[in-house]
C-alpha cells in the first residue's frame, strides 16, 4: 500500500475526487476481512475533520433556513440515489423528533417513493424532472431548497435548484467535491472534501457519512433556533408510541422536578405536549392557560420557564 491517492495509467486526471482510485486500497479484495474493515474505519475517521472544515458554511445555512421557516417557509431536500435517500430520511425524522408539520420539512428523491427502496435508472439524469418537482411543490421565496449530490453535478439536482432559485427560493448545494457545478448554481454552497472512497466511486461510504452528518446539523440546528428544544432536551417530540410516551414523562419530570406520577398525569392533561405539561406543573396552570403562555413565547418553552426564574 502507498501513502496517498494518485492517478494511475489510463485514468483521466479530470475525474472528480470522489471517483478517483485510492492507491492505499488497491488490494482490498485480497486482504483479510478484518483488515478490509480496518481500512474502511480508517477512511471514515477523516470524515468528521472534513465536515469540521465546512462548519461556518453550515452555520450560515442554519441561520438562513431558520429565519425563513420562522416566517412560514419550508425546508426542501432534493437529491438522487443515496443523496436523495439521506434527504428523505432526515426530513422524515423531523415530525416525530420536533413535532413539525409533515409539510414543513420535505425530502424529494429522483424517481419518487419507489426509489427509496430500488434504483430507478435514469431518473437522476433529467434536469427537467428536477425542475418539474420544484414546480409541483409550488416553491416560493419563503422556502429553502437544499440540493444534495455527492458529485456536485447530478442533472436532476441541478435542474431543481436552478428552478428553485428562479422562483426566488434560497438555494443550498451540498456536495462532496470542491468547485462543483452545484456549488456555483446555488446561493449557499457546502462542499465537503472527503476525497476518494475506499471502494472507488462508492459515494454511499465516506461521502454518504459526511452528507448525513451535515443534514443532521442543518435540521437539528434549525429546530434549535426555532425553539423546538429546551437546553439539550427535545421537548417538542411527538408522543406516538410507548417508548416516546415514557421519554416524554421523563422530560416533564426532569424539567419540573415533579414525581413520575405527577409528570405522567400532567402529560395526559396537556394533550401529550411536553412543553404544555411542563408549564402546567411549573406554574400550576390548566392546559388552556399554559398553552396561552407558550404561544406568547413563540412556542419556546425557555421563554416561559426562564422568565419565571
């Protein structure tokens, strides 16, 4: 194994970094399984450092998206293949985690819902299809569209972000190559330089990990700015199963110091809303009064409880 990635005989030198062959792993198929897994682990260790380098750009996106969502705008992820799936996954986690309306954070993937489970050949190659998706969503200047493409040149994504920008929306490009076409097509580019993959060109690996980290940061950071948390507690979760009910009861007890039985009763009386239940217990109010205080504070639990302190 050699120390770094180099172009090899016959290899195009203009290939994207994510498509290049990393010479360290040329014999990946000939080494013991444990060594192959160590190689993958070694490669992945560099992902957080690559993400760290773009944190200022991610922060700018979070602030911009939060401002638009506070005014009623939507966050829309647009991607194909692995990139599209990661966007759909992140969007789908927002309603249970942050009690968002299903229409507030959307994930759109080339080829539609079926592409989440099976590859839809050719779907990513149509810029027109990407533009049609944006038109179908009736994107406006209040919205943010995040185009996701590890290569930074997927036609479906480029067509979508260009249509979104023409509609006045804020556009963000998330790629894993520098100086990408996607980066130049959007208002706020995020280009994570992860380098070549252990398995050359398989961008579901390092590029996928980096993309997931940044999407986690965008959605979580935006929800923090929107007051969906209290400290580091996800108080605005949707109580939709036994596990989440138990978590919600613990949150009420932790925030207010109430005993478990009182916390559980308050949660029931609040309509399964942790912020409302916490205010009911902390202020000795009924549900309607607690909801009123929460509304006055813009939905921010800290705006009620910290004011009391």
